[in-house]
C-alpha cells in the first residue's frame, strides 16, 4: 500500500512539474520574418492595375498578454491589366507601379500555443515609383502615400525557433482621391526566433 501511495505522489509531482513547465513556456517570442504576398486590387484602381505581388522583411517584438509589435519594409510590384498591355496599344507598354512600404503595427494573439490565431493592424507610408497613373499623366514620378491594413491570420510554431505565418488583410493605400488603391492581401511567411 505504501508503494502505491508513494508511486501516486511521484507521478502527481512529476506530472504537475511538466504541466507547469509547459504552461510557463511562451511561444510568442521576438522574431525576424520574411513574407511573400499577393494583392488582388479592387475598385477603380483595379481597372488599370489588376494585382500585385512582392514581399516583406520585418521584425516582431513580443509583449506580455498576447501583444506583438511589428516593424517591416518590403517591395510590391503592381501588374498592369492584360487588356491594356497588348501589342496594339503602346500607351502602357512601359508602365510600372512599384511600392516600398515602411510600416509599423501590431498583432493580438488570442492564444499562446503552437497554433496561434491573430488579428493584425499595420500603418505607415508607401514610397511609390510609377510611370503611368490613373489620371492620364504618362510620366515617371515618385510619391509618398499613407497606407493602412487590417486583417487576420495564424502562426504555426513548427519547431522552437521556426514559425509559419498565413494571413489575409484588407489594405488601402491613398494613391489618388479618384482611385484609392484598395485590395485584399494574401501573405505567407516564415519567422525565426532571435534570442530566447
């Protein structure tokens, strides 16, 4: 009987030790991340620029209670609509619209576990380089425009130092009063833990 009681005490003690260790370990850690993205433009802007693709490089700082501060920059290249870029039309032959976003924002993670769903808000500036715009000025120019986005996604912690991110965002870049650059951004990335 004493052996059974002693065995139960040892099992309960070891079990509670492992449980408290598992609960105290946080998956939410500082990370450097790289993301690829695809944007499906909507509205008047999409009548000329159908979609965009590119990527982000960023850094995230974890805070207690599921909060995450993010800073990132990247490169986004818009694709001109196929029916405008034809051999018969030379008006848009050299058209380009490239953006360099410089953004700061955050995420709120609902749980701190291997699978972590989140909501996200980002804001910042886009450095815009273009040779054709929607108001008919066919000249190269550089602009600085305010941008913001809100979305949701999830982070999967594959191993202790590596994570995968998947997200969907509604984004808006204040390109022009008559043609706001809005769209849905689909992002996929990897993160690497820095430090502990």
